C-alpha cells in the first residue's frame, strides 16, 4: 500500500509540475500577445498620423523617387566631404594643425549647412521669412569648396615629382584638374538642386525618420510573433499533450484516488488546453478556477 501511495504521489507531483510549466508558458504567450497588440496599435497610430508617408510607402513609384532623392543627398555629402577632406589635409600638413581637423571641419561644415537649410525651411513655413544672411549662408560652403579645390590643384602641381608620381607633369596636372573640377561641378550641381528643393529635402528626412520608426515597430512585431509561433506555442502544445496523457494515466492507474485536477488549474489555462486538444478534456466551471483567474 505504501508503495502504491508513493507511486501515486510521484505521478501527482509530475502532473502539478507540468501544470506549473504550462501556466508559465501560457502567461508568457499571453504577455507577448498583449505586447504584439500594443505594438500594432502604435504602428496604426504612426500610419494614421503620417497618411501621406504611408501612401508613399505603399506606392512603389513614389517610394523609389524618395529613395533616389535620399541617394542624391548622400552623394552630395560624400563628394563634399571628399573635397573638404583633401583641402584640409593640405592645410593641416602646411600649418601643423591636428590631424583630427581633417575630419571634424568637413563634418562640421556639412552638418551646419544641413542645419541652416532646415531652419530656413522652418522659418518659411511659419511665415516669418528667413533673413538675408540665412538665405545666402547656404552658399558659403560652395565658396569654401571652390577655394579648397583650387588649393588642391595648386598644391598638387607644386608637389609634383616624376619619380614619385610616375607620369609626366602635363599628364599628372591634367588628371588632377579633371578629377577635382569634375567633383566640384558635381558638388555644385547637387548643392544647387538641394538649395532649390529645400522643402523636398525636409520631406525626405521626415519620410526616412518615419520609415525607420515604422521598420523598428514592424521588426519587433515580427520578432515577437516568431518567438510565439516557433518556440512558445510548439512547447505549449507538446506539454499540453504530455499533461493530458499523464492525467489519463493517473486516472487509469489510480482509480481509487479522486483528485479534481481542474480545481488546481486556472480557467483561462483550461480553455487553452481544451483548444489544443480540440475537445473539452477539462471542465472549467468550478468557482475555484474563477477565483484563480481574478
């Protein structure tokens, strides 16, 4: 009899441990589903507050157009940085300035130019109108670019060495002039386009911010849904079948021991177990279950 009771106790404790594990999984799935619902609500609010950007995102042609505009801005920044970097390299070498200035000054000038354009647009939208200095300060970087370009050309001609450069002076000088002037012309054209299309540029930055925020939310939703779908739900299904098998085995092997397992399981979990089994294996009508859910 003692051995019989010991076996029954072990089987009972195994069932209770499975119930506890299922409850933890169920709570985790429920929490993740609530997180998914909250994230989808945020995504919906983001789309509703930016209806124009949402339409652009859904319209492949408009989305591609926005992407090309962003590429133009990026190319302009890269060309500007390259031209400014070359000029600053010469100045740092000639005057013994810190090497870090080769990076800091080009970056500062580019950020300043973008900031000036942005605040100029904000002032125009508010109806205040930007001052003459603000309107023309955008061209200041162009003057610096022209000056540094000619500095690079003159310095390259001065420092020419046939043994080092490996070509004649005419070939070297012509190549340097073509490269520098081509970059300068490309930069000037891009700058003029950016200055004349300030509103469009502001819209591009706002659109890119919208896309980044939306991608973060959509990515998190996909991550949580995958975690639920690929890990938690399969584990819950497997453990549910295991629990049902053990309860059936307990009732079959120990018919004299009457244990109401339903009274130890919350009603929500019982309903989830029954959904997995496709039938009402456990009853959830007891008052004790309702109290546990509360």
